[in-house]
């Protein structure tokens, strides 16, 4: 089943859009501008990577795009809705139903099995245990872990744990999958394997994906690469050509 974003009526419009987004923090009585007027569009089915040095604002931007935080000014729209204008309860609903997150630290529940960890988002949403288990099994099979269903996180390798986190992020069929340095703790082979998994899922299911990474080799899996420096997008690369 294609993700929610694959709606013919939305094909001509951006699935995700940022307009003049700024983020300012207060530190020691001074204003620290992290994002300095970001404009971007992501269309349904795209795989976009955001790169740049540490402190460039990559993760801050990703959290704003996923409605984990609000911009100081500007607008973020997901499926046509201005998320920065929504109340907290509506944002929580969006995060659980329209957005899937995968972080560098996967935040798996250590007392639960791989299967149970993947089931959690749908259980929170009120789905029946039977429905949750069937879909969780299918997702773990898709990420190559059908033989590890009953293993707890401590019994899994770092790469396997991150695959469980990817399956969990896909559990509610999100329109948008976001990843923040999701291979930062993995070796080269495991990192490449995770990005290949995302690329395959993007192509097979039309899943819209936006990832933050400092690794150019991993970013090369994406359709577009956005380079951030000092809170601004300075370059956009498509199939190796800078625009």
C-alpha cells in the first residue's frame, strides 16, 4: 500500500514546504539565530538529504519540519496544513500519524522485543493487537529482521536496532519519514546498508524521505542534496550537479 502522500490530488503540490523559516534561541541574555530564513519544498516521493557542518542548523530544521518544535517566524506546511499554527494536541496527532522519525539514538524500549517495539505507534493510535502484530511482522520482514522478532534490543547489533527503528517509524504509514544522523553510531557497512534500505523503500513504496547526514557518501543515495551553512541553504545538488 502506498503512503498517504501518494494522493493524485496532491501530486502537483509540495508535500512539505518551509517559507522564510527562522529559529532564534535565547542564550545568556543574547539572541542566537540558528536558522536564518529557510525556504524549501519537498514533493511526494522525493528522497532529500540535508548536509552541512556541525552547528549549521540541520537538526533544528528537521525538528521543525517534523512538528517537534515551532519556528520563531515563517511557516511550515505539511500536506497543505500550516503546522506552526496548530495547537499542541493537533501537532501530536500529526507526529503520530503523518510523520515517522528515526534518530541517531534509536530510543527502542529495552524491555520489549523487536516485534513489540514496532507495534507501539499503532497501539498508541488505538489499533487492535492483531492488526498491529500482522503489520509489524511484515515491516520487520521488509527490513530483513523476520528472524529476530523475539529479540530485545540488547540482543541486536547496532545496525539491527536501527532497522527496528526504521520499521517502527513506518508502522503508521506516515506520509513523511525523517531521519536525523540515523547512522551516526554505525560502522561504514551498516550505515550503507541502512541508506540502501531507505532508498529501496523510497523507490518501491513512493515514501517521501528527508534525512540529515554529515556524510556525503550516504547523502548521495538521495534525489537531492541540500547543503546548509550557518543556518542557510547555500547549495542544492541533483544527481551530482550543483544548482
